[in-house]
C-alpha cells in the first residue's frame, strides 16, 4: 500500500471517465470537493488512490488548512459562493 504525504494531490478512479480528486491530510485521510460544493473526508485505507503528478510541488499543509478554513467560512455567509455551475 502506498503511503501518502500531507499536501499531495491524489485521485480515486471510479471508471474510465470519472474520478474523485482530493488533497491528502494525513497518511490515512483525504479531503476533496463533491458535486454540491461541500467538503468530503475519505479514508485512504481499503480504497484505490493514486498520486496525481503535478507541475509544482505539493502545497504546505498549513496552506491547505488555511484554504479549507476559508472555504468553510464562506459557506456560512448569507449567499455562499457556488463553484460548480
């Protein structure tokens, strides 16, 4: 089983056309966006995840945490932004 590093971008393939992308929070968990613009935490254990190669190095974990916190704060606004229209 592959050990993931916090900040890596990973992909979980469902079939040839669909995939779920997420950011690794720890070696056991990822967080990613789902269709309704909510955050979803998924385990890396027992599921098929693969590291996605990027042009740039992984984000520092502190930046990821700050971005997730900012996203959560935006969802508390009277008219939260919609990202998937």
